[in-house]
DNA sequence: ATTTTAAAATGACCATTGGCCATTTTTAAT
DNA sequence: ATTAAAAATGGCCAATGGTCATTTTAAAAT
């Protein structure tokens, strides 16, 4: 009931309100077409206030990314089934990630932007550090499941869980990026549908992961 | 010998000089930290002149990308060996693309930026259109080789060349992006080396592509 | 040579925007 | 009612992409 606790709580609420506004505008207009002024207007604060809660535009976007990673982590975990094989669960979480990329456009774009970010490990900003760790947790889900698959025999035992988790994550993200950004062009120039691309991806992954 | 031809030639030279300058600054400072003024200074023209040769900064960067795609296409073609199996040639061009991503940092970043670009097919700018087509030619190399592999038996005949070419291109680009941008972090948080990641990628691709 | 015309280049100027900070407003403590 | 601290403000600055009226340069015409 202390006044300090209340102030702390209100501060978090204000921070969250700014994040809500930022997310809304970022998702509508994209990172580069979004001005801090328009976020401020949406949040009903002055621009200066934003900088009391976030160091800069970059960090604000990273805070949105963090939400995205947390949501993704949740969706992937929901996709897991205890009674399914580890291999099947890899397919399950891949499918969940595919759906995420289609349904959560704004968050997925934030992840793509993150994938292209090269940051200084010794000099991480607050939100960048948090989102990095959240991203690592997502990868950890993959690692754990590949490890399980080696044990339950549903995944080729020659495959190293750690390395292949990073390979799967990065290559699937790259694939989903193409699906998202180049679908129209591929359809137009090569008459290839999104469904066939997805099917082919999963076909190749099955062959790659399954025991020979 | 006409004066018109000479002027045309000189125009191309000036355009190329601007491109050289732009490339130099873009590669040193990155797309967003490069100002048109600094390019103009490097090219020894005024800023206004740049806009006589390129519609805007975006198009200028796309023109650099075009150079990158042309160089990549050349390197991939050089990596092909007539006496090798089609599968082996896929590995050869993949390795060449990997080297390209490591050696030609600036061009590879331009390609990554391109991968994230969503453009209106009905309203393509000049340089964007050219680079798009150059990118398609790179993919075509993959398509042709997978097709060959189905015929010479070095690649699983269940695999559709068109679809799997796009899958391979996008997933490998995504993988190389991770290698480029996250190598330090992966090493730091998971103690996984670039070499092991690359090895694992090729292991998975071999299993995926080879006949069962 | 001189004048006219066209092509090329210039750089001052504008609007937008990320970020800053001196000042004001609000809230809590005394 | 007064003081102190916290929060918010909005005017300001510097950087920058892009434009355009003017100037400069080169070619063509006389």
C-alpha cells in the first residue's frame, strides 16, 4: 500500500502505454516511417517523455521485439505435445513459427530486423540484451527437442543438437522471410505457390532430420 | 566518333564514378549511416548531381546491389565444374556463396537488405527491377543444377527443382546471415564455432538432397 | 568570332526527424 | 503552506534526403 509501490506500478503502466502506442504505429507504418512524434501523439505524451522511458527509438523497437519473442516462445511451447515424437514436435513448432510469421506480421518483421542486427556483445543496451536472451530461449526449445529426438530415435543420431538448432532456426527464418516478402514475385515470375514452397521445405527438413 | 556517342559514354562514366563513390561509402559506413552529401563529396560532385543520375538513395543502393548480384552470379558460375555431379556442383556453388558472404561484406549486406525488401511488382523502379532480375538469374543457376541432379541421379528425384531452389537459396541466405551477424554471440553464449555450424549445415543439406 | 540553345552541375533551401535540455507542472513530504 | 522531488513538456538543434531556380559549360547556329 506504500506510495512508492504505487508510483512504481504507475511508472510501469505508463511505460506499457508507450509501448502499446509504439507497437501500434510501428506495425502500421514500419520502423523507418514511424516518427517518435507520432508515437508520442498516439501515447498522449510529449516526445521528451518517451526518452524518459526508453533510451532511443532503437531501444523502443527492441522492447517491441522482446514482446514478440515472448509471444513466439509461448506459441512454440503450446505447439509441443508430450505424446508426440521429438521429430513431430520439431515439425509442430516449425508450423507454429510459420503461423506466427503469417499472423503476427509486426512482430515477425521485428524478428527479421533483429536477425540483421549485429550488436556489440560487451556494450548491450537494456532492451537489446533482454530480447537477445528471449531469442536464445526460443532457440533453446529447438535444442532441447533435437536432443530428445536423438534419444527417442525420431531424429538422426549423427546430428548435433546445438549446431543443428541454430541451422534450423536461421534457415527457417530465412525461408519464412522469403515467403513473406517475395511470395508475389515468385508467383509472378516462376508460378510457384506458397503452399508448394512450404511443402518442399518440410520435405527437405524431414529427409535431413530423420534417421537414415 | 560522333559527339553524341562521346557524350553518352561520358555520361556512363560519370554515373559509374558516382556508383564507385557510393559503394565505397556504403561499404564503409553502412546504408543508414551514409549521407548523400558524403557520397557527393567522395564522387566530387554536388549532391544535386547525384539526383540527375539516380532517383534517390534507395535506387543508388539498388544499383550497388545489382553489381553485387552480377559478381555473385559470376562467382557461382565459376564454381561449377562440368565433370562434377550436379549434387557436387550444388555444394560447389553453396561454398562459393559462403565465401562471397565472407569476402564481399558490402555486397552481401546489400543482398540481405534486398531479401528484406518487399516491392510493388507493378511499380518497380529502374535499379530495383534490374537487381530483381539479376537475383532471379542467380536462383536460376540453382534450378538448373537441381534439375540436372534429378537426371544424373545425384539428387533425390522426389525433389522439385523450382521449389527447392527457392528453399535452398532463402534458407542458405538466412543461415549465412546468422553466421555473419551472430557468430560472436553464438560463440559467447553457446560455445559453437562457425566451422561447426557450416559443417552441420552441409551435413543436413546432403541428407536432404541425396537420393534415399 | 559571336550568338543562341541545350545540357550539366550547382548549392542554397526546405521539410522531416531523432534526440536534448532548460523550464514548467505535478505530486509527495515536511 | 512550504519545500523538495519526480514527471512531463515543448522549443530547439543538427543532420539529412530531396528539390529547384540559377549558373556554368559545351555544342550548334549564324
